[in-house]
C-alpha cells in the first residue's frame, strides 16, 4: 500500500497566505478601510522594532520580515482598492 507523499510546507507560509487572503477579503468587502490597514501596519512595525508594550515574541529577523510583509500587503491593497489614508498627527 503506497502512501501519498506531501511536500514539506512551512506552516508559517500557510498561515501567511490565509492571513493575506483574509485581509484582502475584508478590504474588498469594505470591512477594513485603507486607514485601518495603515494603522495595523504601523502597529506591526512598532512591535517588530520593540517600540510597543509587547514586542513580537520571535527572533528579530522574523519580526522585521513580518513588518515588511505587512507594508507590502498594505501598499498592494491601497493601490487595488484606494480609499482614504490614515490621518497623521501634526
């Protein structure tokens, strides 16, 4: 009896695909605004750099990669769906 061989897949990659798809769906349905995504991106960046109350509990390289990926997703969705930017404090 032969067993099906599945290629090794990093569960982090699977989670990333699911989360990116979820962000796209929520933005497409107007549940999240562009400003919401920018705020989320800022919070991820703060946590990755350790500037937030609870920095991400992982290695610095992974935290930086998460922040950069969030920025790419935010930029992509901003171009795709447009919308108002977050208000910046002056």
